[in-house]
C-alpha cells in the first residue's frame, strides 16, 4: 500500500509544535494504522479491474443468454400467434361463407315471396278487369235494352199519337160533315 502523504514530514510538524519524537512517531503510526484499517474496509467493498471485467463478462453472457431465450420465446410466440391468426382467418372465412349463404337464401325467399305477391296482385287485377268488363257488358246490355224499350215506346207513342190525330181528324171531319 502506498500512502499519499509524507509521514516523516508529519512527524517533523508534530515536533515543531511541541511533541517529542516518540510522541510524534506514535501519533503518525496510529494515523497510518487508522488509514490502513479504513483502506481495508474500503478495499473490501471495492473490486479490482480484473474482477470488474470478469463480472462484466458474466453479466454480458447472462444478457446474451436472456436475449437468446427472448428470441426463442418471441419466435415461438410469433409462431403461436401466426397459427392462431390463421385459425381465426379460417373461422372468419367460414362465418363469412355462412352469412353469404344465409343472405342468398333470404334473397331467394324474398324474391319468391315478391313474385308470388306480384302474381297474386296480377291475378287480382285480372279478376277485377274481368268483373269490370262483365259489369261494362251488363251496363251496355241494359243500356241497349233501355234504348230498345225507349224506341218501342216511342213507336207505340207515335202510333197512339197518329191514331189519336186520325181519330180527332175523323171526329172533326164527321162534325164538319154534319155541319155542312
């Protein structure tokens, strides 16, 4: 061990201040012992450069091992996630296919129902048109019958009118003859 101060100069300083040589040497040796004890205590907590390098290498090798373990775990986790992702994709495709099938079925059912309703409406319109045509025919027949009846009544009225006029003329001529 090296001391970084001059012990002889310290002894001379003590002597200059009134201590004897023996007292000065005892004080300085006590100080040296105290310093050595303190340095021993400090050195116990300290490491040498070689020890520090060894510890650093050990730590670095542990870190390297941990990195390798992390890479292995990461790869295995990545593989697990990839396989899980593939499973989910397959399930999603199956669900999508099922949904599309259901949509197709619903559309087909709706088209069928719509076509049935259209045919029912067309049939109803056709029935209404037939009923309307029959009603129009009945009305036309009734109107024609009424016209025929009106014409026959007109003719009857004309006959009666003509008969009445001739009768009146005959009566008037009869009176005329009687008066003349």
